[in-house]
């Protein structure tokens, strides 16, 4: 399921807890809603609220760290691509086919992760099948350095190309990280139980229901952000394509 679908299900479950709590007001005997009962329920709700807030905070922080790490990887890859193009330019005109292939790889990557329209050639699956950097490195191995400067340029280009290939597989492996389902289910249970306790002793009027509905949406929004930022190269919230676009702008100059 998509992040948005899971967030909507979470909102429905959490607000369902609110409605269940409001309904239980009429079903429970009066002594279950006494002041002593309220104090006990509030104590339990406080404990669940603390657990939920702690877990949500840690998950948001972890997801933001994943997002920032991926953004840094994209920025670093863009810088390496521009540097590789400059090294090949310094090598000599015989590297022109390799530079054109490098440009083609960047264009293909932009189409995979930031396409105007999604299709079978976009997304992480397409990126995993791509082998443009491997072909580029094999093409660079065909070069025959004739001078000491060309030998240095050749070694640098091979090193950068190897680093770009390693970064590619790092992006692929990082995309496999998923939030465990039991963890998500338990968090959703805590949040639903917490909001049910809110509804259990809340006055039954439109303003209270609207406020609790907004609370449910806010918490499910946090779940949405966590799921989205855990996959920075897919979904609605993505890392910026600006570093790669800037790299593409400087290729071939």
C-alpha cells in the first residue's frame, strides 16, 4: 500500500477510536465514569501518550535523517559527475563519446526518478536495471594514455566512475529499508486507544468532535511523513532534482 493509503487508514482508525469512546459514554454504567475512574483512565492515557510521542518523535527523526542522507548522496553524485566530465575533457578530444554517454546516463537518471509522467522506465526498479555507468567505465578502459598527464586523468576518471557505481548500489540498497508492519500496527493501536480515552470523557458537541478529528488527521499526517521520507526517491515527498539538473547543465562545457 502507498503511504497515503496507510495514512488514511490510520486516520480512520484513530478517529474511529474517538467515536467509540463517545459511544461508550452511553453504554457504560455511571460508576465506570466516576471521578476515580476518570483519574485512572487519564493516568493510563498519559502513559500511552508518552510512549506514542516518544516513538513518533524517534521515527520522524530517523526518517528525516534518511531523507537528508539521500539528499546528500544525490548532491555528492552530481558534483562527482561534473568533476568526471571535467577530467575527461582534460584528457583530450578522444573522450567525447564517453562524455556524451555520461550525459545520457544523467538524463536517464532524471527521467527515472523525476519523470514528467510515470511509466515502466521510471522508478527504482528501472534504476536497478540500468547499467549506464558500467558501460561508461568499460568504455573508459578502451582509452590508451600516451602521456603522464593522460595517465593521471585516466586513473582519476576510473576512480570517480567506480565511486559513482558504488553510490548507485548504495542508493538501491538504502531504498530497501521499510518500517516493520508489527511496529506500525502497535503504534496505530496506541494512538487509537489514546484517542478513545479522549472521546470517553469528552463532551458530545460539534466543536469537540472537530478538534479530535483534526488531532487524528495530524497524527496520521506524521505517519505519512515517516513513510514518505523513508523512501526519498519515490512517492510524493522526494529529494530535490536540482543537484542533478545543475550537473546536467554543466556537462559538455
